[in-house]
C-alpha cells in the first residue's frame, strides 16, 4: 500500500491513533529520545539518531519474569508476568534501527521462542523515516548492506518529499494504521513517484563511513583472533558498556532472583541487560575468566557483529547506526577497528 500524506495532516493522523501508545522522537536535555506524545502534539520528524535505539520497546532494560510467594508449610505460588501491553506505535524509526529488529527476532524467536520478547514485539508497530541525509557523521548503513531507505523490519516507511510524505505500508499492522485515517491520505501521482525515486537515489550518494569487502571480513577477523592489535586498540577502553547498551542489536542479559520479603517468603525473577564488555560477564565460579582484559572483550564485540552472528544467521549483526562510535567516551571506533584488522589480515 503506497499513499501520500501532506505534512499538514500528520498531526491529525496521530490524533486518530488515540487508542495506541504513540511514541515519537523528542528533544530534551541536549538529546533526542523516544517519549510518549502528548495530546494535540505533532511529531517532529527532523531528528538525527535518537541516543537510544527503539529495541527497548520489545526488549526492556529490566523485566520481571515472575513473582513468587511461599507460606511456611504450603507449596510456593508463582505468578507469571508475560506482558500483555497496549499496542505501541513508534514514529520516526530510522532504517538502520528497523533492520535491527529482525536481528533480534533471530535470537529471541528462533528455535526456542522467548514469550516475553514475542509479546512485546508483536505489540510494537514501527513507523520508519527514510534518511534523505545521514543523521549522523558516523553512519555506515551502506557498508553493512543496508540503505538510507531500507524498509527491513518496519511496518511503515515514510519518506520526506518536502511538503508531503510518501507513506508505504509494509505489513498488515501498518496498513491498518493508514486505513484508520484513510481520508487524510491520497494516492501517489507520477510526480510523487518521480520525486520519491530521485530522493532515494540521492540519499545513497551522501558520504558515509566505509568498510572493506564485507564477504571477506569474517575470515579476516578469524585469522586475526590472536593478534596483538586487539589489546592495542582497546587500550583506551574503560569498560563502561555504552557501546552495547546503545546498540540496536546487542541482546545479552542476566537473570537474577530478588527476595522482597521473608515472612512469608516473597521474591521475583528479573531479567536485566548485560554486556560482554564487563569483566564479570565471563567470570567462572572457579575464578577463571576466559576474557580477562579489555582487548579480548573488544574482540568479542567486534567478532560477534561480523563473524559469529554471520556464521549462525547468514547476516552481519551490525546495522551501521554509528551510536557506539558517537557515544563512546574515549573514541573507540568500530569502523576503524574492522578496517585495521581486515587490512592487517590481507
């Protein structure tokens, strides 16, 4: 389904989505983040990348699996908390973040499906916004097989055509949102199609960061597994983990049991984000740690993105959003790392 929406009608379309939890990029405290849209507000769709990707809508940073309660002499009572959330509509998702969703689907909805992830994922509708210009100086979506107008993982893709948006519904959920406000939309004409084609073509011509031949990268990373380059490139790392927490596709987590009461015994099982960049992530009970230093942990992050995930799923895990570069407090640059290691392995 392809439609045209004049910009003056965007606010009215959003207003007709009152039954949904509408989230949109909002600027505050010197950063863009997804926030609930207030009554009568119109989304601002002139944003760069949000600091946090939208993965938190279907994979929250903290999540209770179940609570338990046991009275002395009685069987414990478990109360599962598989979510049944209201449908969330997320506006302004950049194509790189859209591509991140199928990567996470492969992890959480593969051979063993995660019911908590699936419940939230199925209740989240992603409305993408094509990047007419790179939203960040560190974008490299083209280098990893994406594009500024990729529709992978999205329910709707919008493209800014100056005074109007080209709106392409890609799923039944996306089409339902358009149908809900059908009088606001028009059919695209020849001029609209021509402008859309030219806009998408121009978007691919803007300079981006580049990587070497991606087909060769997995083998070159494997060949450099024991290279001293890893320790050298990780020398500045402080192990904060922000590169993984702000990544659209990093998905490591920890599960803990928290006691909240003793008479009767009460508690909960909780999942929280974790990261391969923390020393405790691979710490064994024996005290042995197979990744004892920042170099081995940096190698793990890079190889997971460009080697291990590729071996398991046939695609790279990095979508080229550039957040890990932009937000790293010490300037560690995954593009420079891959280029250097791959070049060293030639």
